[in-house]
């Protein structure tokens, strides 16, 4: 593990805080895209160079840095929403929560029964911190697009953990997972568009007709 | 051969995309469904060799799920022709394509022995169903689709994390990470227990969300309630079986680790909680499609309890997988007809279905009798096997709770179903133009016939198949 890769992981954790603290959707979408690109660089950096890894990295950067932001910006423009308003928990409290959970992630990661060569790496704590950030965004935001960014951050957190296993994951499975992610975001984009047409808003708290 | 079974539906999807006529496009569905059933039968008669690295293998567990999917899909495909003839106002291109891709993905789930590939296929089934739930294009269905999409995506993402933990547990054990079932099983005893337990919890939550085990079932009533009948049938009979198969694969590894107590207890607890939730919400449920969703929660609970009990209950659980799939087909398809005929799915409006549409009303009633576990239908046999096994293993509390919840559910469901089918049809109903036709009645009737037949007589090849599949899940000590 080299220092450059470590710095990139720190950058990933900093991006988490941008996501927790920003109310503008363009910022959030760009931040998630940047996070995706940074993560895309990591497989090549931390493992020995191979063609297989280069393809994976290229695919991830293309998917998370270009295609998914493009889909999200498209959805955002169609529904004419620029800001998140009144999250269920305010920006400052979520930022604080994010800081606390990131700190706890480090404490927790130090206690895990990792393989000896993985002790003390930044991968595990950054993975946990990103996962929890994803959950925080997913649960505290009202707008459908913000929830999608939360889902993406969650997925990124899982992906970071997968870095420990890049050599074990076959190409086909990686490609399939990425394709599923893109199609998922594409479908979510369409659904968001229909929500805004049907409800004149993408506030998901209005989706409350179906209950017992 | 196996590749053929998996990939042929994709040609169907391509054709559905090309064909411009809204009227003739649905004919793709039965054609490819019949091809799929024939191919499935051929693979049973002439077992194909596994793929070179052991990724694609058709074992008895996969066969049980494959058989229930192909039969259910065939019924739904024929029904779709009749149903879509009533829905000519709306383009059915996305629906037909989605159904075909979903059939491909479901088949892939049944044959993959690589858990990563299985995950990709399972995620694909989730995605292809989203546009189908939204077929009706109204505010309620968009809400259901959004909830389904978000909850299931997060759930399946957690399952991916669980798979990573599983791979990591093999890495900690012998520095070679793998997700291939045939490599995992022999090495299971060396797996790092801490990571494997974490993997199990995440996989149970992830696949449990997809199956709709309580308390992770919250998307289910909405999605089942708003989706067209045939989509509901495939969700409740197809996707549930696929997700259960994923859980079975995980459980196979659990057994191979040698320490099964924790896993069995976790499964039984989830199952009992699911049945309890279903029992509570089933009572006084006026929306009969939502009622079916809670019935589905109940039956995934039964499946999980059967799996957790082990022993003789395994045979019951696997048989119940087949029975649940087929009976859900009857219920959703006939309830779709009733919904079409009345333009409502509320039991306060919908009354006297036996009078207004005797075939669909009768099938709905018969389906209800079957799904609640009454003889002579086959769910009775499978549920009875599970209960008797619970008592035989001296799990008296579980057996008693099981019976109690079954009784509550029977009463709760009966109130709604009897209100729908019995009585006088209201006079002030608007004309909806729906009449029972051969194409919309024959498929659920055929499924009902199979359930009745299986309840009275178990064909020997099926019994062998189920015993072979149950042997894979047997705890070896």
C-alpha cells in the first residue's frame, strides 16, 4: 500500500463530509462522481499492475464518473430541482454524526480480526465511514435525487471493502455489478421523473398514500 | 444446453423490442415460455455437464426452483396474452421485454454456483421488475415502485457486502479468496468464524429483504398491491423462490462449517416473526391484493422455519417452495381478473365475485383454501410435513406458534376472501368490459389442477428430486 493510495482514501472520507454538508444538488452529484473516480483509480494503484485491473478501473471511472452523473444531472434538469430543503436532520447535526461515526470506524476497524497484511490499512475504516455516510444521507434527506446519491455512497463504501478482494473477484462479476448499478440508477432517474410529474415535487414524504 | 436455457429468453426480449405491433407483441411471451419449459425438461432428462470452472451447474436445489419458475412463468405468459388484450391503451413493449429479461435472470440464479454471479442475476431480477410494477402509471404505482426500488437496492447492496465478508473469511483462512460454491463447501471448516458470522448476518438481511421476511418486508404490500396481477404472481412465486435459493446456498455453507445452531435459530426466529407480522396485518385487511402480499410474507416465513428446523422439515420446505409459487400464481392471476372486472381491489366495493365472474371468483376461493393449508391441496402436505417435523424434533413452542399463526391467518384471510367472492354484486358498478375469457382463466385453472394433483399424488421423479435437494441441506454431524 503506498502513500498516494492512502491520500486518495482520505480524500474519499473528506468527500463524505461534502455530501453530508451540502444542500445544493449539483455539488452532491459532482462530489459522488469525484468519489467514484477516486475509487476507480485505487484498484490499479494498490495491486500489481495487470490488464484485468486496468479494465476494471477504466470501467468504474466511466460508470461512476461519467455515465451515472450524466444520468443524475439529466434527471435533475428534467425535474427542475436544485436544492435539498429541510432534511429530517439538519446539516450541522449530520456533519457531527458523520465525524463521530468516522472516528468510531477507526476504533472499530482496529479491533477486527483482519489478515495480518491488512492490519492498519485505511481501507477498512474508510469503507465503514463511507457506508455509514451513505446510510445517513439515504435516511435524512427528503428529495428523491439526494436519496439516490446516498445509495451511491453506500455502494461506494461496499466497493472500498471489495478492494481487499479485487484479485478474487472475476471480471464478469465486476462488470455485471457495474452494469446493474448503471441500470439501477437509470431506472431510478426515470422513476424520479415520473414522481415529479405526478406529484409536482420529488419530495418523498409525499409518497404516503400506501399504508395500513 | 444450460447456456441455451439461460440465454434464449434474451432473444425473446430482443424480438419484443423489435416488433412494432402492440397487439401481436405479447404472443412472444407464451412462445418463449413454452421453449423455456421444453428446454428445462430436456436438461432434466439429459443432464448437461457443468461448465468448465464449475460456475454453471444444475443441482437438485436449482432444479426445484427452476421447475417452479418455468411452470409459473408459462402460466403467466399465456395469461399475459389475454390480459394485455384488455390493456391495448398502453404500450406493452417494456412489460414484455422486462418479463423476458427477468426470466433469463431467474434462470441464471437457479444454475449459478458462483455466488458473485448469483448476486448479479438476483439484482437483475430486482431491476427488471421495477418498470413492471409501474405498468399502471399512476400516483400509487409510482410510490410503490420507488419504495420497492430503494429498499430492495439497499438490501441487495448489503447482500453484496455480505458476499465480500464471505470472500474475506476465505482469504483470512487460506489466503485465497473465492466465492465459488464448490470451493467454499470443502473449505468451510477453516473459514474465519467472525467474518463468516458477519457475512451470514448481512446475507440474511440482504436476501431477506428481497424475500420479504419481516421486518424487512415493508416494500412488499405496496409493490404487490399496485403491480398488475401477473407481475404480482411472478414477484411472489418467482423472485421469492430465487431469493430463497440464494439463502439456501448460504445455508449450504453454514452447514459445511459444522456449527449450525446459531444459523438455524436465526432462520427460525426470522420465520416466526414473519408469520406473526403477517397474522397481525392480515386481520381486517380490506385490500385483497395487499392481503396476498401479507400471505406471501407468511409463506416466506414458513419456508425459512422449515429450513431452520432441518431434518424432515427440509423436504417440506422445498416442496412448499414449489407449492407456494404455483398457488400464488392462482391467487394473483385470479385476483387480477377480479380487479379488472370491478375496477377496484377493496373488499368493501368488490362483492359477489362468484356471481359476476364465476370462474375467477371460484379460482380465487379455491386458491385461498389451498394457500391456507387445507386438504386436499398440496400446500397442506408441505405445511403438515414442516409442523410434524417441528413436533418430532421437540420444538413444541415453534410448532404451537406455527399452528396459532396459521389459524389467525386463516380467519383473517377468510373474512376478506369470503367478502369478495360471496354475496350479491352491487348494482351500481360501472361496466369495465372485462369478462372471463379462456386465456385469462385457463392458466390459473391449470395451476390449480397441478396443486390439487400434487396434493393427492406425488409423482416419483418429483419425490426423488425433492429428497435429493433436501439431502444437500442435511446437517451432517
